[in-house]
């Protein structure tokens, strides 16, 4: 029986836009049918809740609080809490899996790295960079930036995006031939459709989750009204009906 994991989740400890603490997610996500979550708070280059003026080690400790507290709250439960990050460059954001708090401490300040530099560093350490909601259009964004060379996977279903934005992402992933994931991009409790991935076996750490992505073993799904449906079975989520209205820039 496959396992259902949330891949894109923000806590109030790490993300300035997050409204739910890490521990408070546990019962809620179990109630939604998930077997685990990946905490992907906005990193210091994005909408992070941590004071940027603090020393690096202190910033990292505070950044990881949402994940750490959620892990502690899940102790003794049949529910996995996995570490991840969401790294922003210039409106284009990447979900990073396979690394951990110690990696951040050992690496030092990585906020000044370019896309290629960060990708090389992540891959050398066994991590992966997945382009989050690549065709998102919002009033705080100017354009759509795509960087195929640093893309180890695509978030083809983002529950906070429109169907057409997701369908464009799916079409892009098919063209690149890269692994696909789905996610809720959840910041607060709600009853709207959510997302995630089905995987063939339980995974308890971030390295294992990164390997599932690299091996193409993540099936992106929509979670709606208690039903889990592979995205490939939802026509409007995989077949675009219109082109992006934003300019598409390849970086």
C-alpha cells in the first residue's frame, strides 16, 4: 500500500506567512490521511520569519524550529516529519530535499549563491532541487523564470495554484523528462483540495525522500474530500487551456 506525504508545508516558526505551528500540524495532517510531512519553510532569501541580522548559527537554529518542534510532537506516533527548505532566488523558488540542519551549519552563509552554484553544492551533498510552482502568477511577481539546468524535478501540482498553472508545470516537466511531485503549499488549516505524493514505501528522513524523487518514485496527487487522485487522472491539471500571461524568461 502506498504512503501519502505532504511535500510543501510552512510553519509559523520558520515562515513569516505561516499561521500554524509545527506541532499543531500533526493531528491535522493525520486527520487528512497523510503518513508524513516535509517541512519546507521559506529560507532566509524568501519570506522567512527569522531575523536576518542574527549570527548564522542562531539563524539556522531558529529556522529549523518548526521542523524540530513538529518532529518532537510526532514522537511515538506512526507519522513522519522530514526536513526540507524553500529557497527563493528572484521570484523563482526551489524546494530542497536531502539536506539537514547540520548541513546548513557546516556550509555557512549560502544566501549569496547563484542558481548554478547552489545546485552544485546541493547535488554534491546528495540533495535535490525541485522547482516549486514554476508557472505561478501573482501580483508580487514580475515574470516566470525557468532554469532547466538546475531543475532535478518539478512541482507539477500545487494546491494553491490554478489548474492551468499546474498544467503548464506538468507540460514543462514532461518536456524536461524530470521527476514530478505535488504539494499543498499549506500555510494554515483549510478544507480546500490539498496535494502531496504517493510513494511505494515509508520514508523517515530527508535523504531517503530525496532518493525517492531522484528514482522517479513520487506520484503527484490531489487530496480532495478524503479521496487521493493521481494528477495524471485529472485532465484540467495536466492539459493547459491557455498560455502564461507573464513573460517566460530562461535564466
